[in-house]
């Protein structure tokens, strides 16, 4: 009986260390697999000293570090996406590369000086209209570029929402599998935990989330403000729509929660759209005040025919308000420029055109008591550059924190091949020893049987 008992213990040991060897081989095979957490066989004694067994195959990870990584990851991804939108906006008004309309504004006012020198010079008048048309082209091009960026960014929001819904649906299914394999198949269970974490990290790159881990390994996910996205094995999809100005609207069960998203790619897109809207508003303000000031001065003077001046800038859609989307020339006849303040001397009086030139440095109340150039620089160009610089600094610091947390998690979870090969050797030797005990015990049993015969 003692020999049979020894054989039983040795046989159990063979199975135990074979399982340990398989786990170690699995670690080595996945040493470079993204998101894989190493597994550790927990070997325990059976009751009554009847051998050893695999009590558990423990997945080595840290919920605390991983949760912190999720939070920082969503912030970093949001900043990266916001920066991509910022860069596009900055390019629209990059004066050093020839974009923007600062130089066109300067050239327009400079062209009026030639008319002031000789009010009857038709060539100078043609040149002024040409410069006005160039300025209009730059303003409308800026508006067009901004709206194009906004449209593409809004499409990015739509695509992101679709991806979020796919990932929350996937997480719900992962939760279902985790519950199924919990306490029944440790290896499969650990695989789904790895898949859970990979999916959570991908989701955190899209939106800011709050993840709550349950005792069985399942996870509930909500927005940062508590709107549930994954509850047990069910997911609640988000819906996307736009308003009349093509601004994205994100809804949760019919409730508008657009303003809830601050981080992740979605948050970056939304911040970018807010900046675009603000820039378009300021561009329209500039255009309206500029057109009104020039038109008012035009109406105060007389053209080359001695007639009262008419609007130089009008809306191409017939509306009363001229803005960046509709500004166009009110006339193309150079004789209609109202240079004179006296209808008796329309080809020699230059008082009105001089008053128009002085508008270049006039503080405009509708522009916050700034001149046109000052408003363009301080309210349109500079804020964008400042925001780019601020965002770059935030990206740098946030990326460092994320890399540090990822390194901490890797030190806990990643596979160290040197360590695993040592473990493999240890388990193989234990397996070989168990196999030797089986062989020797079998020989002893055969000897005893032969003696009985």
C-alpha cells in the first residue's frame, strides 16, 4: 500500500509540474505580446500530505496602477487630438508661411495712399479694388478653411462614437465570458482579463471613462460624470447627431451629454470644435466691423462722378450683415471709389480717402477699442499660438507621467524571459524527479509482484 501511495503522490506531482511548465511556456511565448500579463502557477499541498496541486494560476497585475494609467491615458490622447486640430487652425493664420490676411490688410490700406496722391488716377483706383478683392479672398479662404476643419472634426466625432459603441459592446461580451470562466478555467479566465484591460485602455484613448472593477473580474464602465456605458453584460450605446451649425451632439438615452466629455480623442475633438467656433466668431466680428467702417466712410464721400459713395463691401447673399462667409465687392468700377469730400472737385479732393486711410489706426469700439491689425493679431492669431504652446507643454508632462505608469505596470506584469527560463528549468527538474519516483516505484512494485509469484 505504501508503494501505491507513493506512486499516487508522484503521479499527482507529474500533473502539477506539467501544468506549471505549460504556464511558464505560455509566458515565454507571449513575452512580446501587447497587453499580456504574466501568469504565476500557485502550487499548494493536498490534504494529509498526499501531494501537491495547482491551486491557482494567478494573473500578475495591479488594478491601482492600471486605473491610474487609464486616467492619464485619456488625458494624453485628448491633448494629442486637440493638438492635431490646433495645428490645422494655426496653419490657417500662419503669416510666416503666407497664410492669413494680415499682409493683405496692410496692402489694401497702402493702395489707398496712391489714390490720395492723385484722386483721379484710374490705375491707382483699379489697384485699390484689386487689393480689396485680394483681402476678401483671404478672409473668405480663412473662413472656408475653418469650416472645412470643423466639418472633418465633426466627422471624427461621429467615427469616435461608433468606435466607442463597438468597444462597450465588446466589453459587455468580455464580462459575460469572465463570469463564465470565473473559478472554472483559470487560463481562459486570465485571457479574458487581459482582453478586458486591452479594451479598457483602447476605450480610454477615445473618451474619459470611470472603470469599476468587480470581485469576479468583470468591470462596469461609465463616463466621468456617471452615465453608464457598460453594466454587467449589457452596454448602453451613445448616439450622434448635429445641430444646424454642424456642431456635434452626443446623447445618452436621449439626454445631451456633449459637454461631459473633456478627455480622450472625443474630448480633444470637442475642444477643437469649440476653438474653431470661437475663431470663426472673431473672424466674423472683424469682417463686419471692417466692412461697416469702410462703407460708412465711402458713404460720407463722393465718387469720381460727383455722386455720393456706395458700399465697397456687401454680402453676396443679400443679407444686411457682411461677415467672413459672404463678404464681396459692392462694385468693380474704379470711378465709384469715393475719394473726395466735395462733389465739386471729385478728381482732386482727397479728404475722404485720407479719412478712409486713417481707419487703419482707428480704435474700433466693436473690436474692443482695438485697431483692425491689433484685433487680428491679439484676438485671432496670438491666442491660437498661445494655445498651441500651452498644449505642447501639457502633452510633454502628461506623456512623461503615462510612460512612467506604463513602465511601473510593465515591471509588475510584463514577462521577464530570464526569470521564466529559470522557472522553466526548476519545474522541469521537479517533473523529472517526479517521473524518476514513478519509475523507481514501478520497479519496486514489479519486484514485489515477482517475489509473490
